[in-house]
C-alpha cells in the first residue's frame, strides 16, 4: 500500500517536472508514477500469495490503466513520454 507521504512526494517530483506545478496531481505523468509504485508494491505480495486471483485482477486493471495513460502521453508529447518511462524505469 502506498502512503500519503509517498503520494505527496511523487506529486511534487513528477508534477513539477512534467505537469503544470507541484500540486498537479491530475497530470498523467503523476498518475503513471503512482500506478507504477502501486504495481511494484504488489510484486512482493504475489511472491508469497501465489493463488490470490482477486488481487491479480486488480493488478491487471492497474497495468491497463497505466498503459492507457502512457499512450495518452505519447500521443501528446513524445519527448515527455520518453522522459517519463526513463525516469520510472519502464520498458527497455
């Protein structure tokens, strides 16, 4: 689970760099950063709970939402897309 302090930190970091300000939590880059953190936190859960299919469904929904947001960013600004995936360590 992601804490409120971590969320605020991600909003400041990605909102100021890719959004319109430090409090821009609705920016697509901020949303991708938060989703990526939540997805990475679930990896540890699935290591010990292999048969948790209900949580796996939620994980797949988060992955799909992140993919759609990244597609939106790529359609609007390709340089911003490349910077976001590089900073988050996604893709190659």
